[in-house]
C-alpha cells in the first residue's frame, strides 16, 4: 500500500524546516559577531539578558492581536519577513573603530621592555609558542609628564642635543624598535600572567627630533603606558583591548543601536512566528494534536543541517583572525524567503472566537494546575539557559588551550542534539504523551535535566559529552512537545494563539532570562563543574516536588469528579488534570 500524505500538513512541515534552517545560520553566531564588532562581554551579556524579555512581551501581544483580529496567517507571514529583513540588515552594521593595543613600557636596571598582562592563559600560551624566537618591528606612542622628561634627559644617554629638553615638556614620545626575546611569567596565586618583550635599542622621535636612547643601570625606574602598532595583525588582535568596556559607553554609539535594534526586531519577529506558528499547527491538526511532534521535528532537521553547514562555510570563506559572516545572512534571507512561500500555502481558519480574550486567559492563573504548569515552564527555562549559553564554555574550559578540535566537537554536539535527540522524541512525542500523559512527561523532563546536569559536572574529557547529548531528546524534544500540546489543550476556545505566546513568554522571558543571569554568576564564582552540579541537584528536587504535588492534586480532585460523574480521559494519567482545567474555565 502506498503511504497516505496529508497535503494540508505539507506547508506546515515546510515552514518548520525552512524557518529553523533560516535562523540556524545566524542565531548561534550573533554573540561571536558582537565580540568581533568590538563589544565587550559585559555589553554582549546585557543584550542577551534583554532579548528574552523582549520575546516575553512580544509573544503574548502578537498572539492577542492574531486572536482578536483573526489575522493569523497575515501576521505570521509579516513576522517571517520582518525576521529575515532584520537579520539581513545586521550584515551592514559598522564596526566600532579599533583602538591600538595598550601596553606598559618599562626601563629599569639597564633593561627596557614592554609588556601586557592578562588572565587568559590560552593567549599567553599562543604568544609563547608563536613569538618566543621572533623579532617584531613595532612603534609605541607614549604620553609623558614633566617628571618623565627629567628622567629621560638626565639619565638615558640621549644622543640628540635638540631633543632634550623639549620645548613642550609633556610632548608624547614615539618609540620605534625591534622587540625580541619574549618571556612569559605567570602568577599561580592570582592566575594572571604577563608577556615581556625585550627592547635592546630605543629609537625615539619628539617634535621632529630623532635620537637613540639607552636604558641606564642604577637610575630611577621609568614606566609609561603606550599605544602600540606592530607589523603583525595577529599580535595586535591578541593583545588589543576591548574598545567598549561598559554598557553606558556602548549606548553612546550609533553602531551599537543599529546592531542591537536589528536584534530586537528580529527577536520580535521570531517570537511572533513561533507562537502563531504553533497555534496554526494545532488548528490544522484539530483532534490530531498528538501529531504535533511529527510536524515540529522538521524544524530540528533544518536547524541541524544548516547550523553545521553555516559554520563550515564561515571557516572556508574567512581569511585571518576575523570571520566573514556574509554567507550566513544570505542563507537566512533565501531560506526564510522559501518559508514565506510555503506559509502562503497554509490553510488555516479559526473556528472559535473568544469575546473577551484577556479575561479568558487571565482565568488560567486561577487554576492550580495551570499555575503548576507555568512554574514548570520557568524551571525548564532555567535549565535550558544553562545549556544554551554555557555548555560550550564549559567544554572549552575542559579542553584547555590546545584543543584545536573544539569547533569540530561542538559541531558534533549540535548534530547529536538535533538528529539523535530531538528528532526521534519529536517523532514519538504523540505516542509517549498518549502512553504516560502530559503530567508524567513533565516529571520525566525534570528528571532528565537532573541526570544531564550531574553528568556534565562529572566530565573530565570533553569528548565524553557526546553520549550525554542524547538526553536532549528528553530535555528539549519531549519538553517542547509537552509544553505546546498542554497549552493548546487547556486554552479556552478562541485564545489558542494567545496561550501559546503566554507559555513561550514564561519559558523564555522569565526562565531563560533569569537562568542566564544565575548561571553566569555561578560560572564566574565557582566554575562550570560546580554550577552544573547545583543545577542538577535543583532539578532532582524540582522533580520530587512536582511528582508529590501532582499526586496530591490528582487525589484531591478525583473524588469530586467521580461523585459528579465527569471523569473523562485524554491520557491514562492526564484524565482529571485536563478535564478539571477545562471545566473550571468554562
């Protein structure tokens, strides 16, 4: 027999594939692009703490507008176009003008050198490996003060009589020299190290006068902070300072507002597409809501394929230290363009219209089980933030400085997450939810997070992360199907899109945003291993509390339902859970 193909669902499958394929090339690279544009970690972290909040506000608002004015498909397609245009516009973001690296120039005990210090041990290792026996022709521009010129003129054996004393005793001094003999010193107590470059001869220029200077022995210690330019762009990139060191400084740059503004617009577009898209999908499925996972899995396929392909293409098309991300923006524009074409084929009509959407949705917060469901979404968001934002950081710290394989490993991680984790669980999610019910699935997701985090905390070799990524099927594939399905079932008629937006906002805007802040603080304070251990223990505690609470609610409501003769089963363990919510809301 030939398999039956539901043609009404083909555009929905195509949407999930093309939209996730279109966002995969850009979303993972935006933080690294921001760093390359010149923004500090503080600025990047601030932006990514705000963006989930933007999504939290946009999702229910877009859902409300779609339900209120019955313009689901039109708003859906407009949001897709908005997302593509905003991401494509980021390609034209101008970089912040780079400042020359700043180094310290020292003259003491007959030896002159310049050095810079950092806590980045990998940078020190690379400099020690690449520049230990290499000579560098560099120029230093050093601001001076009057007392510095007194030291130079009296003690440095200046060979040009026209140089000392200068007419302006605060004139900058330009030093041209060949630096040799790199020496790296590390302080194990503070975890800081310094790279010292020896300067055997000092050739200086001040106000048009050239001179050769010699650093004397047994003379006053001399130190100046100088900007440096060498004939080596790789070295400059390694020791350059971030031009933007605070969010306040970034807010004064038009380059920042263009970049961040386009990110905000793209986040609003993605929020609308996700919330309205899921509602349209459940509307087309109707009574076949258990088939949602089999539609959503095409998104995992698109993401898995094109996130890896984008990474390979960026590496192939880049020269030198900086990466050329042009290809990913064109990929996004083309793929989301195909998504728009597919979305125009969607056949969706909403049969129910709520006369008071805000009142109906607001009543959801009076249901105990809905409140438990919302809190569950927040807890899952906390754990998801740790994985999304800090798993790769943890792997890189485990791999050390010489882990040249790290990007390959991270590519394998994303592949296993998508193809071996999410895809099968999305495919079988309907069957799983029918067998164990939504409530038990929620408990299973919490337990899966606990196991996953504890295993992360035990990692010594980063390659052992690969089998752990199979659990992504439980912690994301089963979670997302459960969240979307449960929200669709308990939503009052005519509020389905608003409900999907509300649930997504609670998960991402509250859970992921707060989780990012907590995880970032813990990573800096106690390290990655202990952070995952704390999150793992918290997930197990949440699992136990959730199971006990659901058992209490089931026993408490089952007796009253039996007396009223209203028992109706949607799944073996979901019976009273779903029915009680729907009866209460009506």
